[in-house]
C-alpha cells in the first residue's frame, strides 16, 4: 500500500492524485469531502438538480399554499395580481367539466345550478355502449353550444340551440327552437316553437341523433 494514501473518509487512492476520486466533488463554494467539518453531506442527496439546496427532500409546486387545489383539464391556473380573471391559488377550487368543439378545441361548460334530477335522455347513436344525459326540474336546453344544459358537439346536424325540455308539475314538454334539421318524437316531426308533451319511453330525435326519454316517475 506504499503507493496509496488514505482520505479523511477512509478511501485509498494513488499518491499521485491530489484529491480522492471516490468522494463527491463540488465547486469552489461547496465542500469537497463527506463529513469534513460537519457540513450537510450527512443528508440524503438527489444529484442532477439545479438548486444548491437539493440535499433536502422537498414537495415541489405548492408555492407555499396550504390549501387543497383540484385542477381541471389543461394548464394549471396562474397567479397574476393584475388580473381578476385568474384563480386565487390560496383557495380551494374544482375545475368545471370540459369538452371539445367541432374543431377539437377544449371548451369548458358552464356549471349547472343545483336542481333535482327528474329524467334522462339515453342514446346509443352517440356511443354504441350507450350514453345518458340528465334532465332536471325546470328548463333544460339542448344543442351544440357548450352553454346548453346538455351539450352535443359530436353531431353537426344539431343546431347550437336545438331544443328545450321543460319539467314542471310532474309533466315534461319538448320544444324545437326553429332548427334546420328539426326535432321529432316517435317519428313525428315537431312544429317549431310549439311545446309537445313527452312521456317515459318516447323516442326523441335531434338532427341525426336518437334518444330514448326516461323518467323516474
């Protein structure tokens, strides 16, 4: 072992080397030996980070916020003191439901007011496995526009505002909103702007999309 020397950490290395090749090396502002002079090298380190404080475990991305956040689809909200439209990052929020328009762009539907569910529109035209849409007490607008209670963006024959289903006093009515491709119930085309009563099991067709109307009554 005459051609070797020992570093303070117990590693043997050749005498012709000025520093131990087995010890982690830092720049001139960092310590070059483990446990030399106490230091912070007795803590777990994750190498490769840009921060000089990477020898401590951190939970990134919280920015000091101590409240739960649930982000919707897309990029996370940003904080901007000059804009009232950005969400406040120190408060809990839940993003709305997102869908896509005919160009594939993401759009966010308006939140629905809390109302009692009273029925459903069920379709196997949109999806062979079936898809259902809730009907609530009061007025329910249907169309391709995302502001509708039920937004149907997959059928280009459906108008932006196509029809309205109204539930009041235990009865349901549907009205066509002067659309190009019309609305029909059980194969009978409705007269525009004239309400027609529908009942459980009726077939409702908007454009090329067929639904079965169901109610819990």
